[in-house]
């Protein structure tokens, strides 16, 4: 069923923010956005040669919102990661539609593995990884959409930016990034406890962002 992983990850996000967020103001905002993404997941708006899912637009806005109150270096680094994510996903869409013989695995598997690896290895925190994922995912699809219009190449029907099958890829990438960030957080806490029990000073100022 298309959309299962996306909707599941969105509901998990709602539950996590509702019960574990420190700021009531930000938690209300992000819970509202997550619920809007769920509610609008089946709504698409017609566009020239394609259709645009409302959930993808909300996620794009959320991605840029996550960059507020961040250091300039983190913002520029995340924007660059977003561009890399967009180029990677746009290229994967091109291969899937026009050169599928080069894909050893399914489009979903290949996209999730490559994009998750990129986000995990280069992202600084879950917040910044999610920002790069949400913005890069949308921009990559829009870039491929423009390519199909400019080259007038048949793509096998109407292309949907933010379709449920594509949102499943985003959901799995987000779960992968969240799982790795949780592992980082747990490893940092275990290290601090081991160092404190051994009587050694912990690394001051080093924080694992979730």
C-alpha cells in the first residue's frame, strides 16, 4: 500500500513531539504541521504536465522552518546538503524513468539507501538532516519535472510531485536518519556515564542534537 511508511513516520513524529518536546510553543507548531501533512497526503493540485501533492509543499515549508534560529554555518551546510539531496534524487528519478536497466534494485530501495547514507554521513543533527531531506526531496522532484517539460520526453503518464509512492521513500529516509540520531544520542549518554563512573572528565560542550 503506497503511503504506509510515510503516514507511519508522520504519526510517530506527532507522538514524539507531543510527549517529548521541551517547548510547548514549537511542539504545537510542528504537531500542527505534521497533522496537516497527514490530512493533505491525498490532495494533489494539477500543474502543467504534472500534479503537485500538498503534503510535499508543506514539507518544503517545514524544511526551511527547521533552519530558523540555527547558526549560519549550519544553515549553509544544510542548504548545500539539500542541493546534493535534490541532485541525487533527481538523477535517481531520471534513471528510473528512462534508464531502468541500470538499476540493480528497486527504485525505492536504491533511493532510500543512497539518500539515507548521504544524510547520515553529512548531516549534523536530526533537525538539519530532516531539513535537508524535506527541501531536497521536493526540489529534486521539481527539477525532474522541469526536465521532462523541457526535453518533451515521455515519462509514462502524469508525473506527481509528492505522490504517495514517493512520500514512502521520504518516510523511510526520515526513519533511517531518526534511528541513527537516536543511536548517536544513546552512545553519547553511555559514554558520559562510563566516563563519570571511571572518574574521568566528560567532553564538555559536546552535544548530540536530536
